[in-house]
C-alpha cells in the first residue's frame, strides 16, 4: 500500500496548483471502492480509493451532463478512466498482473443541502480493458465540501 503513496501525493499536488476562484471540493465516498473524492469544476472528478477486494483504485471522470433536476438536486452523466493496483499476491497471480486499466461511465445524483455541502450517489458501470476484458461496476454514496 505504501508504494502507491506517491500517486496520492501527485494528485494532491495537482489540486494544490488549481486557481482558488474555481469550484473545488473534497470529500469521501463509501461503497466499492471506498476513499477520497476530489472535484474541480466539472473536470476532473478524481477518486483515490481502496477496495475490499485488495486493490488500490484511482479514477478520473469528465462529466458530459450535469443539469438541475429540481433545485437543489442535480444529476450527472460522465465518462472516465480507472486504474486498479493489486496489493494481494494471490490476486496478482489470478489477474496475471499487478494492475488493471479500464473505462467507466458514472451516473448519479447530487443534493446540495447547503451552498458548500453536497451529498451524492453514483453508479459507474465499466469495462476493464487490461490485462483482460471484464465488466465491472463501481458504486458509492458520498459527501463533498466545496471551497
């Protein structure tokens, strides 16, 4: 797990250089996988997480749609990429690789119960493309604080 610390630090450094006038948010997401959620305007929505299936997960999404359903509720549809880094040696042998790459299509709703506080629910069906083609699905409920 510690060997992926550099990746988390890199992502945090990217966000540290973002202009302060943009909509930036940070929060948590609980589900499969569970971790930290970053949002910078509508791009990217980054997730850095760990799974109960012994892998470290990173994804970046671009939202194609984010219309208002009924104020203060919005919904979103996007497309993104994901990477999984396995830290269980048994899983590495099963997958014939230490990592996997794929695409995902996040769909969800957001509820802004205060100007700066957001609850969200997302489901992201996807396809792993490397090392083997396999359908999978990510899901979670989360909270983000907007700066």
